[in-house]
C-alpha cells in the first residue's frame, strides 16, 4: 500500500523534534526527485520545505499521541519547482509516523482565479445594472407615451432581477465557503427575524407565525437563508390581492420536526420544485429561474434535512422543511 498510493508518502522518526526520513514511496520519488537511499536518515524539512515556509512547518514536527494527525498546507520544493500540498502527518507512536503530501497547486490557483473573476463580474454587473435601472426610472417619470413607459418598466424589472441574481451569487459563495456547524439552533428566532424583515419590506402582506417560543433543532445559523427565500418568494411572486403566508410546525416526532411555509400564491414552477426536492439535475434547459431555489436546497442539505412540496386542491403551495432534533447524551 505504501508504494501504491498516488500521494507522496514519507516514513519518518522524530529526532530532536524534527522528522528524520526513514523511507519514501515511489510517488514521492516521482514528485520530489529523491530516492530513499539519497535522503534516508536526513531531516525531511531540509528537502521539501522552502526556507520561507520553515517557521510554518515546525508545527508538523511535534510528537503526537498515536493515531493523531496534523493537517495543513505547505509549499514543497519538487523536481519541477515549488508546489503547494496538503500535508497530513500521522503518528504511529510518539517517535514514528508518516507524512502524506497531496498536491493542490492547480486547485488553489483555479480557486483564486475564479474568486477574482467572480468579484470583478459582480462589481461590474452591479454598476452597469444601476445605470440601466436609474435611466429606466427617468424614462418612466418623464414620458407620456404609454408604450415607451411600458417598455422602460420592462427593462427596469429585468435589470432588477439580474441585480438580485448578483446578490444571490454572493450569498452562495459565502454559504459554500464554510462547512456547516450543526448545533442546537433556535429556529423560531431565525424565522421571527425573517418575518420581521419581510413585513418591513412588503407593504401589503399577511404573515402568520405559529411556532413554539423556542424550537431547538440540529442546524446551522445559515438556515435563516432558507426561510428568507421561502417567505420572500411566497410574497414576491404572489398574484393574490393580499399575499398570505403561514409558518407552522406541521408534524413532529422524537427525532425530527417538520416546519411548513404555506401561501395563497400561484404555486412553484415544476422544474423548481424538482430542484428543491432533489429530483432534478441541472442542465442548460432546466435550471430554474434563479439561484434562490439552489440556495434553499444546498442549505437544507448542509443541515442534513429534507424538503417536501405540496400543491393543495384549493390553491397555494406548502413547502415543508424536515430537520433533526439535537442529539442528546
């Protein structure tokens, strides 16, 4: 197994709290250019850690209890120049262990380039859309021609939707950057904050909240994004004279709780229902009209939950989010 691994691996012992090479696998030789007989008995850090990184690498040369692994990013001097690796140091006993190097140079470079591209695109898109929205409003305010006013309003609405899409893209980036931290979370507090925000932004709507004062579920604070999207969309895309939304516990047992968001609107398009419930894969023709549905899906999945959607015979939509209760000792 030592020689079959695709990652570079070094077997080492610790001398004066410094890893001393005992053996290297074939991948290590291919990547770093050293055979075992060339470097056996010599300090590992002298060969693959650039001088600028040596202070950082000291944390990986400590004695650890058996089975405990240290993990981090390091720069290694390879046969083809400096590269970036994920370092994993696994201890067999206090003085003996293995160092595993997984190259991630290309992945990190790609991630950095995509991050810059996304920031530039979002910034430029927002600036240009502000111009379009502003000029459209001026046309609407100063024209007496019905057709011109209608066309300007159509342009403004389209630009506003693109602007919201840009905002959602930023939220997606923030959501996906950090792993979920699942802990007892008062979902009632999150939903109450969302309801208050929606009531302040929409002049004509009725929102009824029927949740216990404290409802602790195993979730992440980002679960608020789910209810923000569900309640906002239930009002924004509602064609009733008075949009109505009700949030309530629809079912519960010893391990899970179902929270329903019901509205009196026209219903969620079929393709977006399939996305949210996980029964549909994205493709060029079927991907939903916005990022919000994907946000709902991803955050609920991060929390280990599920979503169900019902369309009652008397109209409207009921979106149910099923989440686990906190684990008890």
